[in-house]
């Protein structure tokens, strides 16, 4: 069940709890009071005789008539509910408010209130349960990456003499206005969108994200993506890599999951100190989808409004990577623009982002095995020693085997390194190196031992090794 659907279930339970406590009564409206939500940006008017309760549980606002027989509530959560899903949700809540059994017919009136920049669906009905006659109304709204549910109920004739509650609830909804509190970032080239707070300052920090927004008291929201397929182990390490970009870790990291755009993603929360020595909490989520890595996160003072805004931004994200082609088992040629060689690689593998130290990078679409091509100038043994040092640096222990090997038709060596990253996690790396003239060509792949499908993936890597050929 997604985070948004869990929230919807809580809404239904909250509505049932309200309705089960209070029975029929009367409502008289005279002057009005106003309520404005500075955080979510909605405002409304309500009868002055009604009581407004502070946010509690699932409710951001609860209004009740003096006799507690009528009520109006507002609930909000960050996320996107498809317009087609608004009416079914509203009808489920309406049935709950009226205490109607699932198999009993519900005759309701459905409308679609106009909302610039958002979507809305409203349903209302009257029903009799036992001796009680009741009116209920529900409006579901999608606006700036938030889902709002405005709902109310009250007795109706003949349980009371005057249809005051229905009149009051209609007037509350008629007074409802929404003011945007967030802006939306998206670009076709990044395949994602994200809501972030209005008024935060855009800054350039490409190492952290494609979008980085600075807020009050050291708060930051960022989002990033890259071309790669990444396994769950590396995704967890990537979480911490992004935390370190925002500050120094000061305590235990708490790992978990959340749901972004219907996809379960990894999540970490950890206390940090930023460069200004502020004590903050970092929250970062990431996932790998269709050959793209997505990272969403930020930092803020623990328990602050900004921390809520960081989490709301994360779950408001939408990911839209293009679909991967079918995996037919075919191989295709790869020829780099800057070096004189050619190889054949699995067509279904993902071409990954890489820095200037690597000539080409590919990843199996499950992220289990990564394969790179490296070119260096110098002696073969020196190159192997340097690459081996880079791989084993920081590991707990290493087992190294070196044997003669071929890279295509070139004679060379294969070095296999089993590096224990931490207890129970071993990364196996293969370095196949050969020399032509003054250039050392290295084909390397790695994976974590114990992962599924590594035998099959290594057979594919061996075919890449065999296909390697110089073109001059």
C-alpha cells in the first residue's frame, strides 16, 4: 500500500470516529469567523458559533458545531492523486460519513469545482441510518503537489426541524480559497518534477543536484538524477554519499522506505552539522528506475516547519524515465569517440554516466554488475597497481589473484580482487589489462558476491572481453 493510500485509509478511519461519537442536534449560524492555513495555503469562513480545534491526528483543521452534532474537517498530505482516483476516494469517504453499509445503494450528487492550477471533485448525499437522517459532503482536491480532503456532515430534517447544517457546510465550501505555497521544477531532459517552497532561493550546486533550493535556518531541498542502473546495496551507499555533500554526519543513520510517485524508495535520516556548524537532520531518498538513478532530499532543523517541507518535497516528486527496450539478448557494437577500439556489449545494458577517468561505463539493467573501459598511458604493471590500490583503499581485507589473460586478441593479465567493504559485504572486481604501443587498455567489471544472477552476467562480460578489438 502506498503512502498516499495509507493516508486515505486514515482519513476514512478518522471520519468514522467523528461520526460514531456525535448524534443529531441543531446548528444556528450567525456571524462568521475565518481560518487561514499559512502552511498549506487554504482559507475558509465558518459559523462563529462553531469551535475550531488545533491540528491533531490526521486532521489539519476540525470545526464543530456547539452541540457537536455537525462537523467539518480538513486533511492534507503531500503527493499526487490522479484526477480519476478523486471521485472513488470521495465516494468511499461519503459512504463512511453517512454510515452506509457497502452493499447499500448510495444516491449522490457529483460536481467538479473549478480550480485554476489544480483539480477537484465534490460529492454529497443525504441518507437515513436507523432513525438518524444525515447530510454529508466531501471535496477532494489536488493542488501544488498536495492532496486535500475537505469533508463535513450534520443532521438533516426530519431529524431536525431546519436544514441548517447542510446550509452551513455548503457555505464553508463556497468560501474555500487556495493560495500556492510551492513552485514546481521540471525539465524534459531530467525526466522528473518536484514541488518546493515558494520563496526559497535557487542556488547552483551541480554536485548535489539538478535543482538546489536554500531555505531559512540552513534548510536545503535538492533533487538529482543520473544515467545508471543501481542495485539496492549501492543505492544505500548513495544515500550516505549525498548526506556527506550537505554536512558532517554526527550520529546514527536511520534507514527505512517511503513511496515516491507510486514507487517504493530507500530513505535515510541522519543528524549532521553543516559548514556553518548548525545542527540539522538530513533526509534523503533514492531509487533506480528504467536505467536512471533518482535522489531527492534535504536538510533542516529537526522538528521544524522546514523539515516537514523537505519531506513533503521528497514525496511530491514525479519520475518519468523513458521505458527500457525489451531484453532480447542481442549484442551491439560500441565505438568510443576518443579511442581506437571497438567492442560488443549487451544491448539491454544501460550506458552509465562516468567521469573523465573512465572511457565508457555500462550496467546490467538490474544494477548487479557494472562494467567499465579504462585507458591509461604507461606500463601495464604500474596501471594495474594503481587501479588495485583505488579499489582496495578503505576496505577491511583483500584477496588478490593475477593470471595471464587476453583482452580480445591482445595478450595481458587478469587481476581478481575480493575486497571486504565491511563485515558480510564483499565486492569482486575483475581487471583485464593489455598493452598496445604506449596505451594500456583495461576492461573491468565488479559485483557484490552473493547477489543473484552473477554467473550469467559474468558470462556476458566475458563475451564483451572476447569482442574487444583495436581499430587501427
